[in-house]
């Protein structure tokens, strides 16, 4: 949006001598406005689909069966299970440091989109209650991971995230010259070890299946 506004401002300063826009300038400005609007609409649709998919994975599969995911969502689930604190509030609080990091490492636009996505996800989890789909642990692991993974992927297509650990992975990969995938795997191994210690090895193993299904 910013480059388009800059070009539009440039065109405003370069009117012809009669103080009117030329047909070419008007056409170019309208075309750029249309392209920018369509791109923004596409991003919003991807973000909305990603948020709904992630919320369905959480509400329909993981939360009713006390399963754990990886990333910031996994930390929120672990904390909520052990303390009884609201998962919706935890989703926002735990992601705040990652959003601040994203603002400095990725950019302002990304941080704003990610903040909107995470807050909307938290609101949906708090106020929209999807039915429990199944009690089968294997199905919960596979399909819970599928819908969460789809939510993450769709959000990324829209220039956003619903889990801030991707931002941490980008930052650490640049700082220590490792791959983003390696950072995410190490981070999630720590979460699953915590799940095994705080709950049971079985819970951690099913949570790992859930993560791999993503």
C-alpha cells in the first residue's frame, strides 16, 4: 500500500499545467488502486481461512481431548492445562514477544497482520464453540494437526502467522546460520519433553503425531 501512495503523491505533484490529471495518470492510478485492493482482499481471505481452520483444529480436536501442539500454541495449551488459565488470553500473551520480534526483524506490516490474526484466533476460541469431533486419539492427532497446519499455511499465504514461533525461527536462523526447520524442531522437542514430564509419555507421543501431521 505504501509504494502505491507514494506514486499517487508523485502524480499529484506532477499534474499538467491546467491542474488536471491526464487520462494516462488517472488510468494508472486506478489500475494501481485496483491491484492493491485485490491483493489486500486476497490476503484477508487467506488470513480468515487460516484463522478458522486453526480454531477448528483447536476446538474440535485438541482442546476437548487435552492434547498438546507445538510452538507458541503448544506453550499456551501446556500452561492452560496446568494452571486453568484461559487459553484465549494465553494465546495472545505468549505471542506478544514473538510479535515484537517480528516487528523488528520482518516488518511493520507483517507484525500488524500477525497481531490481527492471533487476536482473532483467540476471540474465536473464546466465543465460538465447535463441536467435539472424535474421542479417538489417533484421529485427534492426525486431523487436529491437519487443521492447525492448514491454518498456519493459509495464514502465511496471507502474509501473516497464527503462531509466533515462526518469527523466532526466522530470527535465530539468521543469527546462528541454521535452517528455520531446525530451529522449529528443536523448539518443539523441548515442548514435547515438557508434555512428557508434566502429563505422560503417551500424551507427548500423540502430540508429536499431531505436530508431524501439520
